[in-house]
């Protein structure tokens, strides 16, 4: 690894520690300028490709999921930490199923389930967009189901 201070190519590892999440932290010293710095390595788990309704594939996008959630959560008492947690849980479930492809609907269903536990208004908004509830009848059915629970 190159030295971030002087760009020297040779740095030495002087200490290595592991954390419980599978990460490895290394203390390093530069052979050129003698500055010390740390590097952190973590495993990147594969997230399956998403199969869209029209049959095309797209890569899972954290940004896309987050922006969809924020649209639904606008002006609701929901914190960045709540949204981060939901995204983290969805990603963990995607990685745990260990498949190379899943229907994109799978991600939407997970998001809907998480929002339902968090905030009913955000849930209904997300459901309207995601389930394509375009008529009042189906929106009312969804809300009636919610109120009945
Ligand atoms: Zn250096």
C-alpha cells in the first residue's frame, strides 16, 4: 500500500487487529517518510442481481433504495438512522439468501415490510408507488387492511 503522506511505494505493517464484523485493521509505517497510518479491510458480500418486471437485470443500488425510502418518508418523524437501519437489514437479507439473482420485487417487499413496522404513512406512500396502486379503491383497501390490524 502506498503512503498517503508522501506516496512512497513501500510501507510496512507493524500491527494487525481483527474486529467482530470480519474487518482487519493494520497499523503501517512508511519506509520513506516514517509516518504512521492505519488501513482497514472488510469483506464485501455479494448482493444478487435484480430481475426487473420486464425481465432485464440490474445491479442492486443502495442509492436508489435510499432515495425511494426518503420519498416515502418525507416530513415524517423518521431519522437518517432509521432509514440506514432498514437499508442495512434489507442488504443483510439479500446477502443471506445466497442467490445470484432475485426478482426486484423481493427488495420492494422487504422495504414495504420494514416501513410498515416503522411508520404507517410512509408505508402507504411507498406502497402506492411500489405496488402501483393507481386507483382510490385499491389504496383504500390497503389502508383498511392496515387499520384492521
Ligand atoms: Zn511516506
